[in-house]
C-alpha cells in the first residue's frame, strides 16, 4: 500500500485503483469484434455488444434501409462492414468509416471501401454525399445527438438523406456515458454514447436543417429518414 492509499478511506482507495486500471473503450470494442463477449453498461440497461448482428448477413430491416440509400453513401460507424459491403454489391458507391482499425480491416475483407476516421474529423466529399447512414444505433456516437445530426447535415448534399436507426422507445433521450466490460471484469473508461428514439430525434431535426421524409417500424427496429432541403442554411456550431 502506498502512502497515498494509506491516507485514503478504504473504499476511496479501491475506487481509485479500479479507475486507474480502466482501458480505452476501443480496446474492448476490438475484443468484441474478435468474438469476446463484451457488455455495454449504461444507466438504464446492461447489454451484450451485438457483434453477431453487425457481422451477419443483412436482415429484412437492413434491406429496407439499403433500398432507400441514395449514392454516394457515407456509412458512419461501419463496424465490420455489413451495410457498406452490401451497398457495394448493389453497385451503390459507399465509404465506411470507423475509429477501430480491426473494424476497418474486417470491412475491407468483405469488399467494402473503408477508412479509419472519426465523423467529427475532416472527411472526403463533405457536402456531397447523397446519404449519410447511421445504422445500428450509431446516432449515439459521441454522446451528443444534436451535434452528430448537425454534422451529418453538413456532410450530405442539398436534397440528401440522413438515415437513422433509432431506439425502439420513441421518446428516449439518454446521453449517459457507457462503460464496456470484458469477461475478465476489465472495464473501459466511460464512453460518450446516447440512446435516441424517433420522436426525440424529430424534436431536434429541424433545428439542424433536416426534415422528416419517412419513418417505419419493422422487427422491433425504427428507422427515420431525414432529408436536407435543397435550399437551406445550416445552423452553425
């Protein structure tokens, strides 16, 4: 025990040790991609990262989303490339982006065009994408749905689409950070994330220069299609 630990109450010292042992969320996310069961622990729920779905063949809901994509498509948080590769097979130009090197490698192995890039960083073709795709709850990326939706509105061309796979609860708006937990008990630093339902999403869409084009529910998933008007002035940050 260090002198600092000795001066702390036992519970405080244990909390400090656990915090210092935490890892970057990307480390556990990449373990999940390799098949290790990793939990996402939030304020309202604990769930297993759904890697099997991300790597599986496209579902009926995926096919509906893909059919509505207007190229070229930017797949934000593409993961192992399920959607980006499927669009490529359809002949629709698509670029997937993800912060995980392993995800990008897997997406490329499926035939997708993919880059290791964060959505808030400079990207190719800004303002010229036909569709920005936020599948699999990726509207939660960064923990600030308003900022992410505003960024997507900047990335699409006038008249372009932002397709958002929302939370099944239409009114949920939960921006509590998520902690990833591996099977060995290791935990990540808190990761900015959000859960957003369709009605909650629509309350901010107009504020960032997007309007509702379509909304549908199938197999427990709700997808919202937002369109950037042909003539609009996007709200600045």
